[in-house]
């Protein structure tokens, strides 16, 4: 990030463009060039002294005697000593001292001390350099302050985000621990109240008729909970539900005026109304009543509550879909049981009723032999009805063996073979592998239903069950018999073979395909295919 101070900006006061050189005495380069010239002059003087010394040594005694040479050497030595001393003094006073001051200043800057300036030396030619360095220090001090301010702001933002994530995690944990919609709402309402330090909380859910209904609340007075005035309720949720966005009301006085009573013992709270939306639909609204000064950063709390509302909406929709699916499964099972009872026990009871009427007529006629014959038939019918009832009870109590699906099917086939006397062959080309529990149950129900239909209707002498899978995750189960077939009844006529339709629905529910092939008098083949 670039500083806005012109002293450190490109093109600022310290940037010199080509062809526009300032006076050397007004820049940092001026003293350096002056020092260079002074050192060069002294070094040149020393060189001249050395040259003269050599020259005196080479002169003939005719030009200068021994005493003259000594005097010349002495003068040159003094001159050389003076020049050397002058050079060292110049370096020490003008260069080393200044560099030492700059070094000390740089150490202070490196240590974070930007407030102590570089002291101006006695040499005025370096004052511009000192001023420039002090200006740089001031800019660094300003920049450091700005960075500390930004770091503190980022730290506060990070802490706020961590807190928001903690709140979101706690809410999601309470949502995921729920068992049904009522439990979900109850857990949420108590969890959100606790982690947001709210005085009270409400959840409204949209009913099938399009009306908002109070689903759960905590921390509210009985007078407000039991209030049945629509205007009071609409004051709490209507704006959020209509606009589809979070609405923060700084005071609840307006709603209390409509209700004509105080919600919280005459204390004034702020109210937050957050919509519960899923795929463009408003599922409900939840309200939080909190202290007025506790939500100064409305942007942050809106973001957090929007995220919480989104996750809660998903959980509510999932809970409703699960409940609907559960109800469908219950209705399917009830329908299936009703058809099984109709096709077996109900028909036996109807036959018994007819036989009892015949017995009644026989008794009035006084025909003893016919009466005993009718009683024997009734007894046989009762035995058959009792057997059918026991078979139905056993049929509907089937479950997956703890050892897995393959063991359950083997047990089912063994029982079918023993009870019917039909030659039944089980071919296993199936690598023992556990499938999801719900999938295993659906498969077992399909196999059970197929064997049950063979037992009741097929008049088969031979049955074959084939189980096969491959490393690619393809599964295939084949059940075929050599019975009379089911012909046109394969699609299920009213009251007849509804179990076949249920089998197809079970296969579809687990993402598989069920094919039923049958011709009258040619037997039946049922093939279940699926992937996992």
C-alpha cells in the first residue's frame, strides 16, 4: 500500500526526472560531491608531495646540496603529514560521524522507535539529508500507526467471525441432533436464545393454508403466547415475511401498543425478525428480542442470522420431506397389509360366514349327517384361516439378519423350501458385501414378496433364485418359477396382485429397476437390477 505523503510517493518531492536536476547544494548529493572534491584535493596534494620527494632524491648535488635536500624532505614530510591529518579529520568529521549518527537512527527505526528524530549535525551541508531522513521517519511513524489500527480492526473482525462461526456451529449442532420437526424447532429456539443472549425467541411456520402459526417460543409471557389477535402476531413477523429480508426494529413499543400490554415487564427491547426461506419460498420467520445496545454492528448480525435462517430452512424442509416420506411408507404398508388380508384371511372368513349360514339351515332341517359334515368343513376352514393368519404375521415380521442380506435371503429361501415342498435352488454369485440398511430391507422385502406370490398363486414345482454382483458395483437378483404365470395381471388389477406394484415402487425407491416377465402357463421371471 502506498503512502499518501508526497515525500514517499512516485513523482513526489524527492523524485527527480531526467533533465531536471536541482541544485546540488540543496539535495543529499551536494554534501557528498563536496566531500569527494575535498578528499580528491588532499589526495592529489599527497601525491604531489610524494612526487616531489622522489624528484628531490634524483637531483644532482650540483643543483642542490645535502643540506638543501634535508630541508626539502622536512618541508615535504610536514606537508604530507598535514595533508594526511587533514584527510583523516575530514573523513572522521564529515563522513564517519555523520554515518554513525545515521546508523544509530536506523537502529532506532528498526527497533520500532519512529518518534526520535535524527539530530542535525554542526555541518549545515547535511541538514537537508537529516531533514529528509527525519521526514522518512515521520512517514514510517504514520504508516506504523495506520497499520496498527488496521491490524486491530482485522483482529476485531477475526474475533467477530470466530464468534459468529461458534454460534453457527452451536445452532447447527442442535439442529442435527433433532429427531423430528417439533424436536428441531424446540432445540433451535432454546439454542439460539442462549448463544445470542436474547431475552426471548419465537419461531413462526407457514401452514399448508398459507397462514403463519406460532410453532415454538421461549422467554415470552403467557399473555403474548396465548394472544390470538392476528394484528399482534403480524406486527412481529409480517415485514420480514413479506420482504424476505432480516428486519431489525430498535424498539418493540409499536407492537406493545397494538397488543395493549407490555411484553417484558415494561422493559424496552429491540426485535429482530429473520425470514426462513428455501428455494424462493418463505417457510416461516423467527424473532429474537435482545437488548438495544447489543447489536451495534447490524451488518454482521444480519449476515449471521441470514446464514442461521438458511440452514434452519433446509433442516425444516428436510424434516417435512422425511415426515411425508414416512407417512407414504406407512400408507404403503397399510395398503399392502389390507390387500394381503383381503386376498387371504378376508376370503377365508367370508367362506366361513357362508358355511355357518348353511349349517344354520341344516340344523333347522334336522339332517344330522349333513350337520356333522358342515361342522367338519367349518373346522377345516378355521384351521386354514388360522394358518393363513400365522403366515401373514410371520410374513410381516421379516427383518434383515445381523450377518447381512445374503444370510437373510438364504434363511428366507430355506423356510420357503421347507414349508412349501417346492424344489427351490439358490445360486450365489454374490461377493459378501454389506449394503445400506434401508437398501437391504427393500431388497429382502422384494424377494419375500416374490416368493409369497409364488407360494399363493403360481402352482410351481421348481423355483430358482440367482444372486449376482460384479466389481463394478452392478447387482442383479433373479427369481423365476415354472408355474401358471400371471399374464395380464402383471400390471395389477384392482384387488389383485397389488404386491407387484409395491415391489416396483420399492425398486424405484432404492434407485433400481424391476422387470416382470410372464406368460400364461409359462411361469414367471422377476429381475431386480441396481447399482451401489
